[in-house]
């Protein structure tokens, strides 16, 4: 029986050789939340020119030497510049140019004084500005390349585009943007007892809740779930779904249900009928050991029909695969915490629903009582999986355990 880590190694090693990431160009306007497919470096300076940080007056610093409240300097205003325009006039000694925030620095100017520190007056037929202190060279000037320098490395491939990324890409004029294609992942449920959400529920029947739970995990991993529907417990019906998934060119197809060894558990028979390459079907994961096969460029994964088993296998095995295809290479974050109550276990490695919380610098982990595979409420209360090793385990309260944090 394969350990969880060995099974994951087999899956990841084969995934990297069998499946490949796809890249597409999307308009920058639609690129938020997508994953960069290339490294990004700056191809120009930001700002591309020296500019004013404030509303004020561009002057020659030498003109303000010795200026004070008792000995102010008066300079003649020869032009004004607003953001988006520029002046061709050069500053000469005894002159100033009025500038507004974001405006290009006038020729020859080497500093800017804030408007509120000055007084504008009539100076014959012109206007003048009174300055009552020395202004230092470079004061209130944003230098060319002061924010971003041409050639500066900006973003790594695999970065998820946030508002901050979007602003910089727009500033650089990068549009469209090369991003990884969000992989379309097929998913279907098997079971004669299952009905769709909008069908009338008869006695003994269940709604197909696994489809919706697993679809959201696909989205969290960066994929797009493709609902292949509900399938009755017949091998031919399952084979039809696999053929449909092949026509749709879905890189990964996930089934939930039909993986046990009963008369109506048909997934394994369907995979054998298709003559798939079996990667493994005997991992030690409990609950929820999956079937994993490969055929014609598709990864076919059979998960348990029990909610907990399907979710555990989906999070531990499938979530990282989808994430790699989406370009993010995410896995469940590992952590460690102090148990608030004991855990006893005998058997294969397993995971338990739990909740962790940080208090005064200590991570406390509380396992939940109800761990029946068919229970769904416990999942909603949990924010982690508690890892329990194989063998006979008796963790006491306050023992340290390993956890995997849920997305």
C-alpha cells in the first residue's frame, strides 16, 4: 500500500510529463486574478521625466539663498505648467514657473517650493512670487526612474495578478498580458440514488452535493469546473461520459462515487474497459483513497462517493495538480499546533477535520467529534485537516500535531 507521500510523488511526476500548462493573451482589463505566464521587467522608467510632487513654483535654488521672512526674495512668474503639458521656456535668474502636481520639471529648474509657503503678488503687468526661505536642490521633485527604473525586475511568472500588479502593468503599457489558461476540469457523480438539485427528492435518494463541493475546490485551485452531470451505476454510461470528456479535451476528469468494491461500484471497471494506464489505486489515505489513471493525454481520477473521502482526496491530491496546471503551484499550507483534546487512532494514516486558532502566539488545534465519512456539517466548521500517522496513536491534550490549512 502506497503512503500518501509516495502516491503524491507518482502523481506529480507523471502529471508533469503528461500534462502541460497552456498560455493565452488576455486584455489587461480582464487579467485581474489571472496567473502570469512570464517574468515581467520594466522596459522604461517611471516616471519617464522629472516631475513636480506638489503644486508650487519651480525655481533656481541659487535665487533663494539667504531668503527669510525678514529678507524675502521676489521672482517674476514667466509661465505655468499643468500635468500633461510642458513649457519650452527656460528659467533664468530672477524668474519662476508655476507648476502643478505631476507636471514636468521646467528646463533649468532644480527645485520646487510649495505654493502654501509662498505669496503671489502683482509685479507690474506680470505676476511675481515671494519666497521667504532657501529652497534646497531637488526639493519636491520626483526624479525620472525614481519609482521604477528601466530594466528593473518586477514580477515573477506564476504571480497572481492583484490590483497592485494591474496598476504597474497599465503604467508599463503591457496589454494584452500573457497568462496561464485556467484549466477546464471535468467532474461527474455516479450513483443510482443521486438526484439533481432541482429534482423532486424521493425517499432513499440524495442530492448530488459532492459535485458542488468539489467544483468549488477546483475554482480555488485556479481551474474551471465542467459539470459532466450525474451518471447511473452502469459501466456503459460511465464510458459515455469519458468519451464526452475526451471530445471536450479536458486534461483532468474527476468522478465521485463508484470506487468501492460493491456490485454497483463501476468506476474501476470502466477504467479497465478503457485500458487506461493505472498510476495507483492503493494509497494509504483514509478516508478517500482515490483511483488515478491516465489515457490519451487525460488524467482520470476516481474519488469516493462519501463526502469526507472525496474532499480529503481532492484537497490532498487533486488541488495541487489543478494548481500546477493553472500556474500557481499551490498546496495546502502546512502548520503545527497544540491539541485541545486527545486523539486516539489505530490503522492507516488518516486525516481528521479540525479547527485551529491563534491565541497569544500559540496555535491551538481542536479536532471535531463527528468524523463519519457521510457527514458534511463538520467540513463547514473546519479550517484545517489534522494529520494522524499510521499505527497506534494516542495523542494527549497539549501534544503538538501537524495540520494542513484549508484554502
